[in-house]
C-alpha cells in the first residue's frame, strides 16, 4: 500500500465523495486498495455521516475493520459502528484482534454492545467482554489475549509445531511465552532461539527469565516505560499469582505514549485533558474557561500584594518599572525547571532512579542563574536610579529579589511535580497556571518587601 501526500488529500476527499454518490464501488475499491488504513481513516473522518457509512460498507471487511481501528477515539467511530446493522458490525469486529475490538466496543452504549456481541461466536464475545472489565488506561485495557505459549516440559521440536499452529491466529509475535500446566508464566523463549535450537532440546533448557511483567491494573504509562526501558517487543500481563493473562505489544505502546504525551502537554498548559483536539469551539470554551477562572483567582493574590505596597510604589516609581522584570524572569525560570522535571519523571521508569535529586539540582541551578541575572539587572537598575536621582540602593533590592525569586522558581518547578508523582498523581498537573502565580507572588513580595526595609 502507498500513502497519499498531504496536498492530495482534498482532491482524494472529493473523489471519494463523487464515487460514493455515483455508486461506483469497483473504482472506489481500486482507489482505496492503494491506501493505508490510516489514510482511509482520515478520509472517512472528513466525510459527512451519510458518506462515511456508505464508504465503510463499500470496503472489504478486513480493510473496513482496520480503518475503524485507525480512526480517532470518540463519538465519530462509535456512531459509525452503531449505524451499521449488528451483523455488519460483528463482521468487522471479527476481523480485528481482541484488544482493538474491545476498544471499539468499549465506546458504545451497553445496549449497543450487547446487540453486536450477540452476533459474534461465544468465545470471541467472551474474550472481548473479559477485556472490557479492565479500565481503558490500564495494562488490561490495552492488552491482547492472543499470544503464543508453550509448555515448559516439551521439546523444542514439539514447541515449534505448537507455534506453527497457534501462530496462524496471532499477529506479530516475536516472543514465545513458556508456561506450566496451570498457565503460570515461567519465562520466555525468543523465536529465533527456538527455531535455531536442536529439536531434541527441552524448552526448560532454553527458557529465559522474564525481564519484566505487569499486572492488568497497572497504569498504561508504566507499561510504556517498561517496554521502552527494557527494549521489549511485547510485555506479558500476569495475575497476582503469576498466571499469564495476555500481552501488550509495542505498537499499542506507541499509541499510549502519544496519548500520555498529549495529556501531559494539555495539563502542563492548564488545559483539561477532557478537551478533544478536534472538538468544537464550544467544547474548547467549556474545558478551558474553568482554568482561566482559576488563573484569575491566583493572579489576584499577586495583585493584592501590589495593592498592599501601593504607597511604597508611589514613592519609588522605579519599583513599578522593575516589577514585571523580576516576576517575568522568575516565571520563565520556573517553567524551565517544571518542563525538565516533568519530562524527567515521564521518562524514568526504574525503581532505582533517585528522582528526589532533581529538586536539589534545580535549587543549585537557581542559585547560579539567579545570581548572574540578578547582578545584571541590579546593575541596570542602580544606574537608572542614579540617572533619575533616586536611591542607588535599589540595585541591592533588585539583586536580592531577583535572586530569591529565581531560586524559589527552581524549587517550586521541581518540587511540585516530584511531590505529585510520589503521591501517585500526574506530575503534569503542576501547570504553569499555578507556577506563574507563585513566582509573581514571590517576586512582588521580595521586591516590595525589601524596598520597604532597605529604602
């Protein structure tokens, strides 16, 4: 399959709509066979509801199912699946791996789920229902029960025969899981080692200890970290008793990383993760307005500090000139520390990594950077004060305020996300909405408070 260029997309969209309107199914199929399901999904999402349904029905079942799986999660594909007859929907689900089928079914209302699953064979419907019991953001929610496993007491030759049989029903497997009679995970055997070994060797002699495994209720972000950390093609999902339940493959983890990165970016920017990137303007207003209202309240605290020291500002107008510089540089320094800390926490998965050291590092960085920037700005402020006939000690005030605010910014930008992470919360929640308010408050308090004492 080939992919279409970005510039060709509008023409392709119009051509698809024209072919659907004409009912020219053979030409439509010929054009779509040259496209990847991801590209077809983009076309489907761009069409009206009526044309979407007609296009999906015109596709072969295997291609239509992959196209649905590639569409963005949300109402669009759920509505499309519901619009099909239950038998048609079941046919599409039959073509998918159980994890992808469960993702699709999970977006439907309970009544629609029951109608579609009733059209599937009992074993397939049972596998999907079993996966639906797990939260979508957990290892169980993204795992597939389709895997290749062999018993630990068989020979390599017997294992190869078993792999040949089971492998016909499993997509993209690179590792063979070794289990006992109770399906308890014993370890793994790389597929190449199994094929190259002497057929008389026992699997127990070839089995390798499991590098990493996860429980079905493990967070999907942890699963992504484990696969990336240990360079795994897939990771087994086991019960508390060590029973092999399924596996999570690296292609699912790519989707997880994208979703988690998007979530962190939104939270980091003070936008609710509930906002759909392709949602309407009304949805964007509904999700962003609460954050802006919260920001209004936090910014009011800094405004209260300015009001409290209004007489000092009236007597030394140069303070009003320096105030945005002190607050702005503190905010930028805090955002630097916050971005580095959140990213470090997001990419660290090992229990041996000392995450708390990042706070000390950012304080030390703040001491050096605050001192350097403080001297520079303080020198400029002192010269400006002399030129205007004001007290040159303003430079000392600016130096101490700038220095202290940047150190506080480094501490807050690193401590808040680290603390949230230790509490089991998403560290990205420590967004710039809170950090900027804190650095503004600290900067104004230091500058105006020191000016009151020194000047």
